[in-house]
């Protein structure tokens, strides 16, 4: 399988390049960065620290799409919308790991993505996707008797907050408890906020240093607290998941997918 990678000179992009190059069933065929990025024109293998592999980093996603079976996209929300559109035009599969979409951008990705093979996931590690399932089961079992609070922590360079994973966890809880997340979510607290409302779903973001990613979901009631926590030790968990997703997606029919499909965690799978 031939893959092209957007955001190829970024922290995630480099690890995806390395793990793809090591995989016996995958060939790195293309790499993309934003116009004006200093890595454009350099070899993506050199950029990733694995030596020259004969694949230059370009600034035009269409060039990279022509070389691949699947595009793995870790870029920016604006770029991801454009990349999904270009993938659909060329009938190419695309794995989207970008986070930070606003409502309109997310709608565009889902609408256009449905016309090709498109997998969108805020987090591609097996552990986090299992966490989604465990949180859903816990929320269903504990119900409204428990207050739910979500805390996430990431490195100082992360641009969006809360993380896409934290937002997904909040949505999982809201769906399991039959709540409207838009009205139930509380993103941080400050000042005299009054007593906590039973239906609230608290979401808090911590930023500092080089934290790869931590997510904690607390179910709290009088007398006890249940905590479900995932800590990422390196970006390889996410990069490996992205490669696994690409290998799975390339043979699927047109449609929208997520990591729950890849890992078989959905009901009935």
C-alpha cells in the first residue's frame, strides 16, 4: 500500500513516516507540508531521521495524492477540509487525524468524506479507543447518580483546547446519558459559579512541557469515585494506529469510518 502523509515534517508526521517505512506492507510514496515551510523540497526520510528514501516533501497535496492509495492527514483544520475535498475528487482514501475543527469545518469533512473512503478519528491509539468504549459502558451503568468530569493534559505546543479526544469523551458521555452536550458541557470553572448542576459534564485542559497526552474521566458520587485514565508515553501509539487505519481503509467501500470500525469495537462487530 502506498501512503502519502500531510504535515510530514511535524511531530506526528515524522513518526508516521518512520513507522510506515518500517512496515513491510507500506510504502511512503508522498509527503506534504504547507507552502513556505522550510522542509519543502527536502527528502522526507532525511527530515524524519531515517535517511534518504527518495521522496521529496512537496507543497501541493494533489501531487502527493497522485502517488498514493491512501492519504494520512495530520495538518490543520483548514488544510484537512481541502485535503478531504481533493481526495474525494481523485477517489482516494483518506485518514484524518487532525483535531480542532469548528462546527462548519467538521460538517464539510463529513459531507465530502462520505463520497470517498474517509476515516476521521480524534485519536488513533487502541488504548484510547478502548477508553471510549469503557467510558460509554460506565456512563450507562452509573447513570445520573454520578457526576462526570474530564481532564486532559498535553504539551505546551498544542494549539487546540480541549483536545479532540476530550471532546469525543464528552460526547460519548452525553450520548450515553441522553444529554445535549452543547448545554451540558462546562469548559473550566472560575469565580462564584454556584453549586454544580447534576447534568454538567466538566471538561478541563492542562498544557505544559512535553506531555504527549493524558485523559482522565472521573465518575463521582457521594462516598466514591471511579476513574478511567489513559496516558500516552510516545506518539508512536497514535502513528501506529494511523498506519493500521490506512491499511484497513484502503479495501473498504465508500463511506465514513472511525477507529472503532478498524478495531471492531462497535456493537455487533
